[in-house]
């Protein structure tokens, strides 16, 4: 039960952070709200289950492929959503990896 509250706490924390960063606490755009929810869920899953980091990278590659495919076909709005998600996943994965390197002490030589 405590683990469930911890996971919910992580999700709500990241949801608030991403709402501030992505949409300035505004729910006016469905796209911004949707991407914020997905970013929060992705970050929470990666932190709670670190073994899924590799799957996160595969999801990122698939999102890039969808972005290119929808852009070529002419669905620019859908391509924009997939591209935003892919870039967000890339930034989140990079930041979590950077924090992991700092935590283990491998980055202090820089």
C-alpha cells in the first residue's frame, strides 16, 4: 500500500512539474495536457521500474518513425504530437541518465 502511494506521489509530482514546464498550468490545449500526462507517466515508470529504460528507448525510436511517416503522408498535426513525445522522451531519458551518472560518481571527472 505504501508503494502505491509512493508511485502516486511520483506521478503527481512529475505531473505538476511538467504542467508548469509544458503548459504553464493551463488546460486550454488538449495536446499540451495529453503530452504532460504521457511525460509524467513515462518518467514515473522509468523511475519505479529502472529495467524498462531500454524499452523507453525503443518507444522513442518508434515515435520518431511515426513522426516521419505521418509527416510524409501529410498529417502534420499528428506528426507534431508524435515528435513532441519523442523529443520529450529523449530529454527525460537523458536527464535521468545524467542523474544516474552523477549518483554513481562517474561524472565527477568532468
